[in-house]
C-alpha cells in the first residue's frame, strides 16, 4: 500500500475504473439541506431505495386498483405465485438451491419457525449455543424458546465468548465448549456476520463441529445476505434466516428469508407450525382437504404474502441478479480494504478497528472503536454529512456497500473523521 493511495485523486481514479460505479445512479442517495449527497454508510442497517422500487410497487397498486381480487391470477405478475418470482434470485444471493429458499414473514418470526422444527430438546440435550454478543433479538428469541419448552434460560443458553481483552470469538474456544458440553447442546444458532464486530463466521466449520456432536446448526444471516458469499447449501447448515432491508435494500421492516437444507426438504415428520400457504398449491383452495405439505422451504410458509413488500424485494433482487454476488463481493473487498488502509494511515492511537482484517472473515462493515469517545463524536460526524451508526459503548459502524458507495465516499468519510478527531 503505497503513498499515492492517500489523495483524493486516487479515490477518483478507482471510481473511474470501477465496473459497478454506474449502479450508484440507480439508487436514491439522501442529500443534505444544500442538495449535496450525504456520505451514507449504514447499508448494514437500512439499505437505500433503488429508483426502480416505486415502479415495481406501483405496478401492484395499479393491478389491485384495476382488477381487485382478480389480480391474484390476472395481474401482470399474478399474486398467487408471486413469491416464486423471488426464489431463484434469492437462492443465488445466499448460495442455495431454489428448493431450499423461501421469502416470507420477518426475521425473528422465521427464526422462531425454524426453531419449532430444529430445536427439539430432550431432558438431557436441551441447551442452545449462541455467540456471547449476539444481536439482542436472537438472544431473546432463543431464551423464549427455552422457556416455551420449560427450561430455564439462565442454564439453557451456552455463550461462545471472546477471550478477555479480545473482541472476536475464537474457534478453539468453540471446540472446547463442544468437547465439554456438546452432549447437552441441542442447537447451535450463530449470527452469521456479527452485527457489532462485523466478524463473518466460518459456517462450514461450525456446522461440521455441531453435527459431529449431534447438534443441529442454524445461522441468522441478517448482516450476511447480500453482503458476503454465504454458500448456505455447501455449508451444510440445517437452516438459516435473514432480513432483506439491510444489504438487500427492500425497505424498512420488509419480509425476511429462510433457508432449509435440501436434506430436510421431503421430511414430513419434522415438527412445524402450519398454515394454508404451505399446503399443496393445486388443492390449496379446496379448503376442506387434509393438510398436504409442500416440499422444501416453501413447506414452512403460513400465510399468503404481502405483495407490496415482495414487489420492493423483487426490484432489489433484479439488480442483484444483474450484478451477481461474485462481482459485488470483489468490489466490496477493494472498497473495504481501501477504507481500512486510510484508517490505518491516520496513525491515531485512539482508533482501533475491531472487525477482522482478513477480508474472508468480514463483509463490508468496519466497526471502529474510538477510545474515550462518546456519542458526541458520532453526532459531529452526522453534522459533517456522514450517516453512520453508533453502538454503545464506543463503536462507530460504517459499511461501504459496493452497490452504491464509492471510493470517494470512503475518502471523504476518513477526511471528516480525521478533522473531528484532531
């Protein structure tokens, strides 16, 4: 990393030679009161809106206006099979086969539905292992499942903790936990990319370890889907869940997704909560038949889906299908590597990047720990035109997302941070 990478000219040159640079124009970039683009670094929290989203949603509003109930079969994109329009592209995003993927419900709802099927406690084997600093919703969901089955969460949750003085979880520690408690653990459920540190876990390694000890294994990929190559099928994980409003740019609180590994696709004996949308499509509307379970991930659906949300997801997935995860992650590594380089060049002792520096162990988010900082620092950044994300006690999360962030964004962000710190 040489000296010529420090100036604005280098960032501009990188943007000029970036094959994906034009995609930025396909998103609405928030502006300040003078009409200048803000530096938006929170795609890890809420992705920006594609300009096409409005047309996709309007299509459904038009069809609903003009057709009423007939839209289920007569709409330009008929509503009855609408979710099928998303499956293939979503499967590509998460590295799965179409039979393994379904877009439905919201994230934690899907997590609960998966645990209904894949958390099967016995008096001996009932514990659930999660990473110590899991996203709160995951922790609450897991604790409530334990309670639901009559276990005490204080005793039933096993935490995979980082070592004292370290931020990142260590695989040797996980192996040690499994050696001592593996026979008591029913389910390993890890946040695939940790929301706080940005650490991207090795799914295959964790899954193999879990399976070796007779546990089922699932991942919450909220911070992974659309950010890193998840390769869910190859990982061998039993299930995964994710949301679509972060890197997948589908709008606040939009529907989530679920993955159920192909080996469970035809198992009708798995315990699950049912609803009519997982019933055989051909006879679904006969209403009086015995339940006839759909194969694959579709067999976990409960209700007919909200089409307006699915239209927004379709708008975004069509862009992802055009670019492909391979090109996106390649740019992501360049962009985040450049960001890391500039931060390190500041030579400021009060700044520490807690995200792994190995590009294969992270996505585009860098979590910057700032010694003795409080939220005032974050507020100053915001006033300077940077939309970033503050996490107590002392971390700023910034995610230069490859679809709409530029090298120039990264350059200006670091310049502004430098000014504020000085």
